[in-house]
């Protein structure tokens, strides 16, 4: 016997359209025969509840449509897809009605400063209620993988701090306002016991060196070129106090501090000047011997 929708229960228009579509597919067949067609995946009572005015699940309406077309070559896939589409439209209609009823005559929800994990969970439950109180399954579908039901259930029960990604996906799925999103994200960051990773050091964090300034470096280069030109022209080059200090320190350097590169540079300079005494070879040997003799033990 065909069971008609429960009388006296208001049924949304899209849900009425789904019920009419499923009953049209069923025709004169009994619910027991439909259950047998899908090999007991759902009982006859479950299939009967899909058309009594209550909101069924997607799996049930898809199985209902396939059972009604079990004898067809395509196994009722097109009818199952159409039934699921009508069901989603009915759910969206019910959710919109709940949101409108929840917001009617009330001020927009604005959470105060929250200091505990339970307070954050209560605020999230309020946001969910403002969105029409969608089910965990609906939120999971809206989150596209970022809102697993098990994790969300623990978060809404106040047993776990939500991750930044889960909270963002939840607020997006519930269409939370910008103010609510900002406040709940700030609350989550305050309650997170993990320390914030240190920021990478930047050059501006340290005391700037004047010589590192490009203009000062360019001025130094111009001064050095000017001294080189004056020396090539045979003009007397006056040393400033800094250059004189560097030269005197270099002249007072112990022989054992000379590197191989410095000794080789002096020997090469001696080779370029034939009138230099002693010759380059003797100079290299003398410097190496002096370095080995004066090296501290």
C-alpha cells in the first residue's frame, strides 16, 4: 500500500516536488518489492519514510530511484541523480527558512571577548544556529574536505581546539560575518598553547653600518681612484689619519702573521721590478724563513 505524506505537517515546496518524483517512479510497486530490488540495502520501512514528509538522506533517495528502475539498462542512474538534486534543493530551502527565522527580529550576533575553550565552542554553536543549524553532514559537505564530522563534533563539544583551517572552513560554511570571523580567529590564536614561530631576522633589525650605504661606498671608491691618479701623475699623496694608522699597523705586523698569498704577492711585485733588491726568489725565501722562525710555539 502506498503511504502518502503525513497530514498536517508543513512540507517545503521542493520536498513536495521530491516526494512526487519518487512516488511517480514507484508507480504501483510496493515498498517491499523496492527493498528486494536493491537486495536489502534498505528496508521497506526506510524507503517508506523517504516519502512521508521527513527529510531523507541522499543515499536513501538514490537507492529509491535505482530500485524503481532496477529493470532498466542504466540501473536508474539518471533518476538517482535527479532525486539527489531535488533533495539538495529542498535542504537549501529549509536552511534558508531557518536562517530567516533565526535572524528575524534579532540583532546580528557579535561575540564578546572569549577566554576559554568552552566559550569558543559556545560561540561556534551560536554561529551554527544563526546559519540555520545545519547538520554535521551538511557542514562536512560544505567544507569540501576541510570539515570532517568527527573533528567538528569534538570542537563544538568544547573538547578540542579547532585548527586555523577548520575554523576558517566552518565560518565560511556558516556564512559568518566579517566581525564574527575576525573575533573567533583572534580567540583561537589566543587559546593556542603552541608558541608563535619566531620571525626570520632581517637586516633592518640590526644597527645599520654607515659604510654599507651605497652613496658612502661610492664616495670611498671615488677617493681611492683620485689617490691612484695623483700617484700616477707624480703628485704627492697626503695620507689621512686613518690610512696612516693602517699603514703603521701593517708595518708593525709580526712576520709569522704573513700568509702565503701575501708573500707571493710581494715576490710577484719584486719580479715586476728588475732593479729591486733583493731579487724576487731571495725575497720569497727570506720571508718564508722569517715566518717559520718567528712563529710562536
